[in-house]
C-alpha cells in the first residue's frame, strides 16, 4: 500500500533574506495583497500584522481601517508557483515521485523509500531539518492516502504518522475542513451542524450522495473525499517529469586509448538534443571514464549560448594534450551543465553568422587557451584613473555606440559620492560618463536583467514559503540570473554631458573646470620617481624614471584628485596630476601624492602614472 | 598627405620605445581609416604590459572620438600573443587587432609575420603590430614605421602647457610608397593623420631654450 507523505510549507518569520530584500524589519506589520474581485485582498500576513488585526482573505481597505500602520506589498503568485515547483523537484532527494499540491503544499509518494532514511519518523525529521535549512517552516505528516496525509498535515499533530488501523478513528476527530472541501460545501456542512469528519461518517452514504453529488459533476464532494482519505477510492499523484538534462553517454565495447574519434558524434548528439529543446549550452563538461575507475573531467564555458557542435568540440580539443589514458577509456559522457533558452537565428545570406556570434566564438577560443587573461574594460564613475575602468572577464561585447564628446567632458571636480555596489551592477558599457550624484541604495538600472523579486516582507502564510524557494533556487539554478553580469551586456547610449554649467561651480553658476585629457596608456601601478620640484606645491622640473633622467620642458596642471573618502582609508592622500613634456618630446602623466603639511605623512612622493601620445 | 586617403595594408609594423606613447597614438589615429565597426582586440605580452602599461579606456575614447569596446588579452609570452592575434584575425567582426610585443622574441620571426599577414589579408581585419624596444628584424609588413615623440605644438591657452601632440614618424621600409620621415599629428576633428615634412629649424620666435627637432633627435 502506498504511503503518502504530505508536507505543508509555511514561512519562517525571521528569514534573513526577507530583511535583506525588503529593507523592513521583522516586526513590521506587513501584509501581501493579491487582486480580488472587489479590489486587493490580503494573501498573507506577518505575525505583527496578524496581531494588529489583519487576517488572510480580508480586504486591504478593511484591514487598513483596523490597523492604519499596515505595510502592504503586492504578492507575486506566479513566482510563488514556480518556486513551489522547484521545491517539488528538490524534494525528490527523498523519493522519486513528488508533485505540488495546491498553492502551498507538496505531496511525496514515499512508498518503498522511507526505510532508506531510517523509517518514516526519521525521514520526517530529516525533511523538517532540511526545509528549515532552506528557511522554510513546514508541517509534515505521513499516511496511507493522499487525503489522510493532507488532513493530518494541516489539522493533526506535528510530524504525525497515520497508521492504517487507527486511520478511521483519527480522521473522525478532525474537522470537516480536513477533507479538502471548497468553501461553499464547508458552509453547507456547517449549516447542517456537521463539524467533524466523524459526523459525516455516521451519516448514511445514500443521504450524503443525494445531498452533495446531485449535479454529478463535482469531484470534491464530501463522500468522494472521505473515500479517498480512507483509501476506498484511488487518487493517483501526477508527478511532473524532471527538468530535461542535456547529457549523452557513449559506452564503448572495448577500452580505447584515444577517445577523440568518438567525440564528434557525442557533440552532434548533444547539439541535436539542444536544438530539439530550443536551448543553447553555456557550459559543457566532458567526462572520460577510465577502465581502472579513474575519470578525467574537462569543462568549458562559452560567452554566449551556442549549439554549434564544431565550436564546442574545438573548445575542448586543446585540453587533450595532457590526457592520461591509463589502460584506456570505456565510457564517455558529455553534458551541458548550464544552458539557456536559445531561439533559432537566421544566418546571413552568405551563410556566415552574425557579428555577435563571431565575437562570442572568438572570446570562447581565447578564453579556452589564455583563461582569465581575456578581459575588457568597462567605464566606471570614479575620478581616480585606476578606478575609472573596471577590467572584467570578456563577454560578447556590444557593438560600438556613438560617443558624444570626449569622455572627460562634463567631469566635475567634485568626487562623486554614491553607493558603489549599486553602480557595480550596471552591465556592459552602460555607465554614464561621470557625475551621477548619489545613487539611492538599492536602485537598479532600468535594464538590469534577471528575475527581480519584488520586495518581500516577513509575513505569514504560503506566500513567503514560496519566496524562500524562489530566492534560493533562482540563484542556484536559473541560468539567466546566474549569468547576470556575465551575459551579453546591453548598452545604453552615453548620456550627453548636460551639466557643464553646474550650479555652484566657479564663481557661482560658472563653468566647471575644463575637460582634462587622459593618457593613452596607464602603467599597471604608478611607479615611484625622483622629482626635483618647487617646494611646497610647485610644478616638477626634472625627474628620474627607471634610472633615466628627464628634463621637463612644459607642464600642465595640477589637476587635483581627492581620494574617495567613502572607501579609502583615512590616511589616503590627494593627488596633484601634471601632464609634462620632456626634452625629447615624450609626454607623461605624473602626480604628487599629498601636499606638505597635510598631516598624512611626511614629504610628498611623486609617481609616474601614464603615457600620453 | 593624409594616411586615411590611401588604402591601409593588412599588416603595419610600428617600432617605438616602450617609454613613449607616440606609437599608440599613431596607431589609434589611423584605426578608423578603414571604416570598420566592432571592438578592438588588443593583445599584449607580459613584458610590454610591464614596460608600457595597459590601454586607458578614457584616453582611447578621447582619441577615437567614441567609446569603442576593447577586448584585451594579456598573453604570458610572445608565442601566446601571436596565437591570440592569429585567432583574432580570423574573426571579421573585429574592427582591428593591435598586437604589442616587447623586444625581439624568437617566436616573432619572418614566418610568424607571414602567417599574420595571410590571415589579415583573408579576413580583412587590419593588424597593427606594435614592437617596443626592438631592433627591426625581418618582416613581411608592407609598411614599417619608427615612431618617437616630437615637441608638441603651442597650447592655444597656456604657453607653458604641451599642446597638440607631434610625432616623428619615419617610414623606413615600405613596398607601396617611398620611405621618408615626417612630423605627424592627429587631426581630432577630422580623425585623420596629418603628415608634414619636418621643420629644419625651430619655429619662428622661439628662444634658444626650445630645441629644434634635429637637436631633439640627437638628444634622446
């Protein structure tokens, strides 16, 4: 007989991600509202909101009349459903057959699986612990039928296990709501004075059938539900198939020393599978199993979803130089460990792929050989030259954008304050040239990708249980969000510098300091030089760099750049940059770190930072 | 004579000192002459990065007049840099490949430049081979330049400041034109390279404190 295990997930009131996402404290009276027939209806409430008088199912306007301090957030029902589906797949760690049950429950068919976990009680305890580790509070029960497990999970004791002989007596004690009836039926039963399941059991079946099954179409009549809970009627669980796994395995009859002749077919099979499912691989893994039990693993990532067998094959080809064949390989497995949805793309008339594909292919090949040394610089809002660009791993870069004016135009002389983390999220070449002003914490660029769950609040009910799964799961499984900054950056057109006449500039509403040229090359780290200069703050006259003396003919400056006080240590010194031209014509970018008497060190040091054309 | 008016060869070799940004400016001034769209692949080997630093995005954007995506490969040696250049030259989506190799490594011989030249000709992506601190060896590049900085023009607003950059560009080997030496500068408004015959004497009205080009040549 099937043993049904049923879990009902409920929220943990103080889960860490809730505070992180919503910015609300756990004690805030938060309710989540869904659209009802006559305006928004409360879908879930937090503990504080429940104490304040809000209840699930009430209308938001009514609850606000009772407790004006309620914080109302919109509910994300499709997101919850998706997260619950993921949780159902995750629950297959205990048994192979699982499905979602309503909007807030899971049902697992644990027939023949409980003994692997040390019995049903131990399995339920394990489930509770692991769900708690995910941030979910769950109510669990096990019984012989789906209906009985449902009833015990909601209306029974914690982690109750229903036994077959006592099931009828145990069910008789539960309220009729435990029979999975709709609201109208429950209302009718209450009017008839039938409060317990036992009251229904005592009635003659014919009377019940006549009263509730009159139209003959209702599936959820009390009689049917009672029979299902007691096991008189079958109730199969439809378990959705697991997510497609892109994996092909080739088992060889004889071990081979060189697996390469088989690989082309393996890649073809994988790519055909990807085409059928409309996916493209972002990460592939090739496993070569040796006959003596050892395995070799090769991995490659791509800059862009691809299902070009030849390209994927080439990515791994070079790795086989160091392959140790031992006594030979007998099993080859190829898997696309990370995939993305990829629609078909039409090739150009001459049969070639687009520029973006060609570029992604190039990046893959370069990265496969050189590794992390393939990078591209992104502009960033910072006055410090070495921080004004961020070197990030290369990706399929967007095509060039029109650029309005020199980059330095519109650069103020005031360091830009702001939340660095929020700016770091800006993808691609999207950063506007410079002054942005303080960016409010938590603000996102409009083109930020990936699922962005609405701010959530600690609340009670199924709503938040699902949020937990969404938050955790999307970070782990969802390739689009995992790609995040790594995906092809979408570029926004550069903003034209409009604040050349900044308020409070020189002389009140005057011009901001003129554009400063930047060198063509920056040394990897500023190199210390010995400089003869007019103390205390005069321009340099001659300097010695890499043991070579230079006589300065002309200079321009200083351009004073203050340290970024919001992240530099308090002892960081300001820099006075000079563009100098030496006797033979070469132009350099020097700076003096600090000024004499600024209380942050002794005499200022000089550095050479860049080379002008 | 403007360089942009003539068709650029697939490979151009530029020799310069690693402590001088002239060659970089010279290359960037001609980058758009082919009218190609797409990112620039910039390959550097370890020594050229150590000696001459990395390209600065803002400075490059100022010269080109727009933000061009850069793809930078920090190769560990010349052989790897040459391989990366060859891979890049196969990709017609790039607007140009700039390869920097320091010194005269064994990997960069006549055969290597021939391979690069064939690939560049096939895909149409121009290659700029920037060889720093190197003696001119054998190469198939049709144009070979030697670059050094020259004293800049007068700054329009500040007599003390360096103005528009001038370079001494010497075309010491060419299959397409007669070799010669020019004073080159980048016309930012038109984005083209201006080549002018070098002045034999210093500019009129300049005092003795400013050396002419010839004296500066000897002074190194």
